[in-house]
C-alpha cells in the first residue's frame, strides 16, 4: 500500500509516509474491542479457547491504548476470518460482527481522540470456506469437500463488513474478484494478489485522506429493490464517480472448483422460499432489471448477488471494480424506492412493454457483454424484455451504414480512376471537341516558354529551323503575326561561326583573275591560319 501511494503520487514528492503495524493473527474481534464496544454487542459465553489471546479486550488494552495521542491519517482493518461461523455460537457470525465492527470503530476514534479518523475495511477474500474459522489448508481445487451443500457463513461475513459503511468515513475495499487458485504461504485465506489489494487501498486512501474526488475506489453499491409490474424486479445502484454499469455474461466458475464453493449464480431471486436465477438481466441506466420466470415476480421476497465463497462477478463499473455483495428485500412502493435512489425520481429505470401495455419510461439501455466461454470475443446484446423499437432501429441503422459504405467505395474508385487516367482522358476529349486547337495543345497555355525549352535543330525545309517554322504556325493559329514575331524572330540562323563567315567575306574581295587555291594559300598568313583554327574549334 505504501509503495502504491508513492508510485501513484498521492502525496508530494519528498513527504515521508509512516506505516504503524499493530496486528496479531488468528484473533477474534472481541479482543480488539474495548469495554464500551463490548457492551454494545453483548454475547453469552466466551470466544472459543483456540483463539490466542482469547481474553476480551486484551489486545485493545495492550496494542491500541498505547497509541493514544498520536496523530493518524487512517486505519487499515484486515480481519474477519476468525469470526466466520454460525450465528448461534457466541462472538461468531455475520450478525454479531456487523455490530462489533461498528462499535469498535467508534471506540477507537474516541480513544485516539480523532472522531473523523478514516477506516479502510478490507473485505474477506475469496477462498473456499470448509470449516469456518478452523479453515486453514482447504484448497479450492481439492477433489472433495466435507460440505454437502453451499455454506453461507463467508457471504454473511462480507455483507457484515459492507454494513460498516453506515458510519461516516468508512471505506470498504472489495476483493470479490481476486480469487486465485495458487496456494499461498500461510493458508487458503491468504490471497496471492496482495499487490493488487495494496493498489486498491492506495486509491481508497487518496479519496479518504487526500480528498481526491476523481479516485474510483469502489464498485456499484446497491440501494433498493422494487417490483416492476408482474414479472420484473428492478435494483438501483449508487455509482459514485464510477461511470456506467457494465455486465459481463462470460463470467463462469473455474472447472476445478466444486459447486459447494462456486454456485455459478450471479443474481438470485427468492420466490416461494426458493432461491432461483432470473430469466434475464438487463442494464437500464443506474438500475438492473431482473425478469422472473413464468411472471412470478409478485411472489419475489428478496434478491441477492454474489452469494458464494467463490462469487461470480458479472456486474461492475467502467473501471472494472466489482459490484458489492447484497441481500435486499423487494418493496412494492416504487415511488418510495425511487426516492431512496441517488438522483431521486430522475433515476433511470426500465419497464417491460408487456406489463399492463405500458412502455419503458426511458427505454432499456443495452449493455455490451460476452456471449459465452466458448466464444469469449463475441459481443452480444443484453436480454431486453418484450419487443421494443430498439431492434427495428438497430436494423435500420445497419442498412444505412451498409449503403453509406457502398457510396464511399464507388466515390473512391472514381477518384482513383481520374487520378491515374484523368489527364489522358481530358486530352483525348479536348482533341475530339476542339480539333483546331491541336498546336496550342502541344505547347500548353504558354507556347513561347515551351518553345524556349526545345532545342533548335537544322532543317532543309526553306533553310529555316524547325523552331522557327513551328513558331510561325503558332502565330498563324493565334491570329496575331506580330505576337509570334515577338516571341521568336524569324531571322535565319548562320550556318557557320561568325569568325569563319568573316573570313569568307574577305576572300570574296580577291579579284577573280587572281583567284586560285594555290594563290590563296600563298597569300595566307600563318598566324591567321592558326587564328582560324582557334575560331573553328571555338
């Protein structure tokens, strides 16, 4: 827990966290309770002699009273296994423990002089309770058990611990989803998931001690259950800041666990004295709607959840925190029930369309869940009582989605065609529609610039270059001869270099009577011949 507080940055860096341990294993809560607490929950007889120490208030006097005067931020209470047993035995059972735990918290706060001292209660872990408080090395994967039917003593202890939250400043940290088949050192009641438990305690401390309003430290907590029509029961929950309800239908018992420890039931309804599972479970806002089989909800007396040593956790919040265990009576007055729910009469609730011909006030909210263990990846819809318009609207939405996808695919195909073949298609189309613009199409919108990029080549046609001829054609098509001349003058290009041309002009001045190859060569200056070679090479 301390490491989780530091890693979660619940306190400022550099601020030390002190943990004071005051504990003794295998003890009854009676030895931790003072005289005032013991007087509030009187019992006839003494705790079993196997408890050490078993004298009432012994550890309270020696391990709690000496701490008086010290300032504590919170108390973490991990206890309960040694009080599991039948309620008929003194100092045993959930009824006694619910009274003793609240009385002990009040007396400790008074003795430590901290009336608002937060208490973080750790719920009894998941293990297979075969011998009540004597359970030690009973492992959940044993092939046989001394029990012939499911025992209720461990669920009753968890429910008693939950009732301590009736006091202000009490925070119960649930461990119902942390069952593990690994054999822990110290016995079956010691879970190997201590690291995860420490993280949850640290989150609860952030809310209780450091006033972190965003910390999600608990799962959904039930408030009240009431009848809805003749065939349904609704249960509303306090979600706190845990978001929405989530339903997991794939939660099953491990194959190696005997049915006396894991019954496989999530929600159960007490009908005519027998606990039975509902026909369907539907999430509706902050409520859960249970449909009774054969429309027998009128005879439902109570509803319960996770009532087993190894519970099946099908209900949770968006953060994955499991819903609390409960065993609630079913009331008939729906208005009074809604007033007990968070949000009052504005709480969302569902009602079957088959009950008295009335439809749901807000419509059932479909929960995403897992269909079965054989196909854990298949998302299915929660069971919705009656035939509602949600099915028809979902079908219409699916058709619209398919049509939209087809339109998008066709549009993308056309865009891809134009990107690849668009220019060629437009060029061909322009040639067919405007044949007179062929030359203009060859050079684009700026023929002068395109012609400048062409290399000048010689042609025997009229002694002009191809560039000059094409320039004249473009000028004729454009209808403006002067513009064509401006872009490229039609002056004939010299066929030899300028130095060679001048030399030829000088030779033409020699009289025809004196011209001969031999005479011309006699009159040449060697230096000019070298100069001519240089000019030619240039």
